C-alpha cells in the first residue's frame, strides 16, 4: 500500500515538474527570444569571454539579431560571432 502511494506521488511530482532545460550556444535565435533572462545572462557571459567582447553590448546585439524573424533558425553561437565582428569594427 505504501509502495503504491509512493509511486503515485512520484509520478504526480514528475508530471507537475517544469521541463528542465538550459539555453545553450547551439540553440537557435527563436529559443533565445523565449528564454528566461537569467539563462541569457549566463550564456552571454560565457560567449563574451570566448569572443573577448563586452557582455552588455553582446547581449543587446544578440537580442536585436534573435528578434529578427530571418534569424529564428540561426544558432546563438553564430549570432554571437556576427555580433562580435560588428562590435570590433
């Protein structure tokens, strides 16, 4: 009886739990638009160190690029590289 109750509670908890995912540089611009701000900041900090650019400016540029429907399928890493190039010039 206790075993059945435990299984039922476990299953219920799994069904109620929010999907666990984190934004990554392999995700596309469409995922960026819908991602929580905290995940965007974490990813921008990583990318800005790799690309040696200001994180604030990089985030603004990615936001602008990712919101363009033409970039909805472009990987965030590619958007970040494009932004880094434009920020250096």
